[in-house]
C-alpha cells in the first residue's frame, strides 16, 4: 500500500515536469503570433514549480525550452512590430495621396 502511494506521488511530480517539457516544445513550435510567449510562461512556471519540489532532467530541459520559446516569441513580436509600423505609415501616405471623392 505504501509503495503504491509513493509511486503515485512520484508520477505526479514527474507529470508536472513532463507537462512543462511538452509546453516548452510547443512554445518553440508556435512562437509566431504571441502564442509562444503565453505557452512559454505557463510551461516555465510548471517546470520551475516541479524543479523546486523534485528536480528532474525533463524539468530542467523544459525550463530551457520554455525560455527559448519565450525569447523567440518576443523577438518575433519586436520584428513584426518594426515591420508593421513602417508599412502602415506607407499605406496611410498612399491613401492620402489619392483621396476618395
């Protein structure tokens, strides 16, 4: 009986790290559009809480993957914003050059 409780507890602790690891992979895959930022934050918090309770290798790798996914999301957002604003200004200038009657 005691062994089953310990085994179940161990799987629960590892499950949080596995979930964080999977979210780390997803944050890298879906870094476009801000999804990687949100997924990276959630996965990082899961891995961090798991690492504090019961450090595992997957939890540590998950932390790294989530940071990479978060960073890619921020870089994409900055690059997209830097590209978007000049394009919007260009479109607005073109629309002012050709007023609609």
